[in-house]
C-alpha cells in the first residue's frame, strides 16, 4: 500500500472507508437528518465556535467562492493577503466576482506581516474585508492568524479565512479570533474523502450576508441555514462523504483536539528534523513552518521530478512537488489527518535511499 504523504487528499482510516460503503438513504429523510445534525454539532466543537456551521457539497475552493459571494458586493474593496498559490487563488475569486482587490503580497516561504496589514488598512479606510490564508500549503507556511485577526478587527473589517488545510490540525479558535467566515475541506485534517466544504459564519458575517449583492444560488448561505433548520441541505449532498465525515469526527473527538494539535506539532518537528538530518533545507521560514506540510528547498543537482517518481514507484511513498513558480524548486511532505510517527520514519528512510539516485548526496557524503 502506498504511503500517501501529500497535503490532501489524506489517507482514510478503515472505519471511515467502511462508513462510505453504506447503502444510500433518503437525503430528505429522518435518518440523514440526524446524521447531518450530529455532524454539525461535532464540527462546532472542533471549530471552537458557537456560531453557525454549514456543509456545502464542493471542494474547498467552492467554500472560498461561497465566502466571497455571501459577504461582498461588486465594487467592494478587499485586501487580499497572500504568500502563496492559495492566497492568490482567494484573491482571484474575489476579483472575478467584481470586488476591487488590493493585493498585499509577501515573499513565498515567509509569513504575512501584521504591521503591513495595518499599514494597508490605514491607507485605505474603504476596505470592507480582508482575505487571509491561515496555512499556505504551497509553501509550508502557517500565518499568525491570531495577530492578523487582531489587526483586522482593530479596523472593524470583515475577516474571511481560508482554513482549508489548517482547521482540525492547527489551532484555530474561530470565535476567539473573530473570524467571520472560515472555510475548511473534508479531505484535509478531517480524515474524510474530498467532497465537502465546511464553513462557519459569525454574526458579523451574517450581517454582511444580508447586504451582499454578488450573485449566488448554489452557494447561498441563507438557503443552507434555512435547510439546516429542517435538518436538510438545500441541494443533494455528498451522502457517502457525510457518512464518512461523521465517523471521522467521532474519532477526532475521542482523541481530543488538544491531543490532535500536539500530535501534529510533534510529527511536524520530526519531519523538519528528519529532512535537515539528511542535509536538506526547509523552504519555509522555520519560525512559521507549517505543522501539516513540510516544504523542502531543492538543492542544486536534485531532480525533484525524478525524486518524486522514484519515491512513488520504488518506495511506494507519494510526496508532492512544487506548484506554480515553485515547480521543480521544492518538494513537500504532507503530515495531516490520519498520520503517525511511523509514517514520518518511513518517508525519511525512503528519502535516504532515493535522494542519491536523484542527484543529491545525503548529508554531504
């Protein structure tokens, strides 16, 4: 069996895979209603929120589009904080729907700087919302969302958060950090298959939604909340994924959020220490290195495409390459969701064998 170590989709526990094999049920019936209600209650605990949680049948990107169209109107000014591929994507969605986007870009591999956000908001009081990617998987950087949120709320702005790869594995107390719309995806830390975006909406987010004029039908939060009050979804949901997510959430709550966060921190340290022991360097600034994906800078002579091919075909370990301008310049190890210390050891052992075959002398030997 392959050791899937990419930043999503992540491996599925046996119990989750078995849940998906259930026969279909009526998605408008009482049984599904009970499951949906239970999933929502469990998610609130892990989001650390008392606010509304909505399930959307989509990838995480669908959830980001929903965050934009439910809170903004064409012409609204938006500050888009970006330090990687997914920050740029969030900005592009807003721009596509007619928002006036001011990009605030940071060097890839470095974190977003709260003071720079403060200066940008001070320079343009008409900015309505700030877009932030909590964990940038393309570069292996986790932004300091607590500090960024503090600045955003200092100016009374909406905070829309891409937490697709962070929630459930990196601490993100949604209510405490005053996140207005927070989006995550089932295929990441949640140990479930792709197909669901889970979104929290604050009271301030709902007030913005009531005034927003961007077009929406499938993504309409009002429809989703009204349906949820009847223990339904407005459109046909990904029933099997909901089955899977319900079981995965039970597993997560049994482990306990503090233990989950500590496990991810511990395994991230093992991954970072492991690659450095091989003579490699991290791409991300280590003070903000992600606990769910480690990005490694490709040294001179290392053919990353050959490395990934050898790892996959000979070692049965699947790693991720770089995206966009980082293609061929980094490779990435995912360690989120259902992952153990043995998984990380397996990756390091395989790298030790494979790196010399791809052009890099391990440890400088």
